[in-house]
C-alpha cells in the first residue's frame, strides 16, 4: 500500500483546460516527492489559481516541505 494523493480544484480557478493544467503541475510535484510519505497517508491538495503562475521549482519545494512535515508527525 502506498500513500494516496488527491487534488481538488474549484471552478473559480478557471476553465477545464486551466484546472487540468493545474492538476497536472501539482500531480508531478507530488509524484517527485511521494517517497517521503509513509503508506498510512492520504493527502488532498486544495489548489489555488496562484499555483498555476508559480514557478514549478517553488511548487515542488512547497510540496516537499509539506510531505516532510507529514513524515515527521
């Protein structure tokens, strides 16, 4: 069993193309750091439109920070 990650993107973030692009960016950032989480974790990201404009390196760093906090608890 592995940790599970879900994504919630509100319609206010934009049209379907924008929302899907935002989910793809978050999914890739989470995939790169998923090994930091134990199998007991279920994480849901509540995406904001600002995540679409953020550089991917910053997005990845924030996901890594979140996952390391989860791993410590």
